[in-house]
């Protein structure tokens, strides 16, 4: 059956003007090029062979795009055609048979989830209602760091990756369920550990990095126990998310509107429209927000701190802006963020160099179409290499250099960036992510002095994974800024 499928694909392709390709090998196609990190491998291929390539990953045809013009065409003219998701066998269990918000292909189920996410969960109004949660969590972080430090005497080492992951997970869980699992008044250290492991495991299994997804014969042997791990993880995800729902049901609405959470809001809607707001839908949305919002935001902030440690002049400039705008008698607040343009430049430049998902979440074409004059068969998986485009020397001056000033005063206007995707499948959590990142990084820069652990620059090697983590987790030295100690003492 597998060979028959390959033969049919090859036969249909003979009379089409497919994009340029490379010599492939029998059965595996171009999988011998599958080196990690994948985004760098594919960037190198595009730099040699062109910005539009047609590859074969085992049984799956793949369109690799590293051209802003072609990507723009895909996400505008052909947006619906490429609105599907490839069904990776490794993700079947963790995606509840491909019905979650991220994994679901274009259709009634996805449209319903998208509507609920954008209107009921992540709209500007909803985010405004939850701003106190984010502010409180960032203040808890500042209080924790201040209490752990040796005050103003010497620098203290901190695991930056762990610190950022915990604060983001607390923010998301409090918005979803009103619970915090780390730091002061943490409710359940065992569940905290399970949530953390769950997020990390889904990231490790996700994306397009499992050979079993491309070579069906490997599924018979389940090398690495991928299917077994995925099934166990799926059960854990359902158990933990359903427990949060049941806890809300038991509490009811007796706590008052000031303690409303996303789950409480969705359960209230469930009472009037039970066929729309099912437990399955609520679980799917909660898990999607928890997974996508936690790992991506923590990763990006870890890259920001790494870049600031290697470029102290940028950190000083951002701190000066905060002092000028906010002053020294209070902490930065979410309402201050629109008045801190340089801080946004720092975030944007980091997203340019280290995009949230360097190849975006893979898309798949639902039918044959013409893209850039090339014939693209239905069922073709799409990789959009934003990592390559955002480092393209034809678009960006000194593309590998960290230079936030390139975004000042609209200088980068018209230059193509797509760290959160585009079109129907663009990330609806972009607004939340930028608020969390701006407030967290702003507070860390405002309140503390930061130094590298050693004299050498921070290693900026990229690890493997759909969200491009650092190869080595970041540790740094910090101490409270003398000017901010009176404010920190009042927290």
C-alpha cells in the first residue's frame, strides 16, 4: 500500500510544473537531510537551491517556502486551501484524534474553537479583565528574587529558564483556573510538577521531528516508544484538565465575579449552550492555551535575557526608558507598555532572530493549487521558514546582529516578519504573549542588575524542537538595583 501511494504521487506529478527539488533516495525521499535543528538545515538548503522547494519526507510531499512574497500569497490568496493541519500519527493521542484547536483541520470544529478562543478567551476585553493577575504574578516574581538575593551586597545566581517557565505557567493557570502552582501560596507541588512535565513532553513529541510520521513502516515497531509515551501523556492531559473543570463546578459561582476565570466563564456559557461549550471543547481550549502560551513565552523571554546579557548597552537603554517613563517610586505596570517603544523594539528584534516557532506549525493543502506559478498537489505539507526570512540579508541589514534600533521610529515598516503566523491559522494569543513578555522583562530590567555567570558571552546555540529552545538553559547573576530597593521592600 505504501509503495502504491508513492507510485501514484509520482505518476500524478509527471505532468505538473512542481517547484524545484533535490535528488532523493528511494522510500525515504529527502529524510537523509533531516538534521537537527531542522530550521537551520532547511535554511541552508534554501540558501543553496532557492526559496521555494518541493521535497519528499518519506511518504509526505513537502513544500518549503523561504520567500516573503510566496508566503504572503499562500496566507492571502490560498489561505483556506492551506488551513488544514497534517495528521501526524505521533500526535493522534495528544490531540484527541486531531480535534484540538491547534491540530484540527479547517472545518466546523476548528471554526467553533477559533470563535470561542478569540471572543470568549483571548479578546482585548478578556485580557483587560485579567491584567491584575499578570501584574500580581510579576510582583510575586520580583518579591521572590529580592528575598532570595543577598540584597545589595553581591550577585546571586538564578536559573533563568526555570524562573521564567514558572512565572508564565502561574499566569496562564491563574487566568484559566485561578490556581498558582509555584512560589508563595502554591496549592499543589505534585500537580505543578506534572503540569511542567506535561508541557515539556508535548513540546518534545510535537512538530515534525518524528520519523514515524513519515515512514509508516516504523510505526509497527514504535521506536523510542513514541506511541506509548503519547498515549500516556494524553491520559494525563485529560485527567489534569478535567480536574480543573470539576473543581470549578464544585465551587460554583459563590466566589464572586472578582475571582472569575476562563473556565468559570466557559462553564457559565455551557449552561446556556451545552452542545457548543462541551467539556471536551473547554479541555481543548485550556490545554491549547496552556501549552502554546507557556513554552513559547518562556522560551522567547529566555532568548531576550540571553541577548541582553550579551549586549548590556541595550539593557541600559531599556532601563533608562523605563526610568524616564515610569520613575523610581513604583513598578512598571501593563498600562505603561504602550509608552515604552524601545522595550517593544527589544522584544521585536528577539522575535526576528529567534521566532516563536521557526517553521510555523505545519500546514497542509486541501486541494491542488498554483503557488508562485508552481503546481502544488493536494495533501502537501507546508513549512514556512520564518527563521530564514527574518535573517535574509536581502531584507535586513546585518541580519544576524542584535540591533533593536532597527525597529525605532518605523524604520522596519514594510519589512516582512511573521513570528506568530498569519491568516486564519495565525496565533490568537499574540496579544497575551506580548503583554506577559513586556511586563516580565520590563520588571526584571527595572528592578535588578544582571550579569553573565562567567566572563564569556552567553552561548546562543539553538536547540531542537518546534519552539526552538536554547541548547543550554540560561543561568545568570543578579542583584537588586539600589534605586529600587525601597520599592522592592514594600512588595
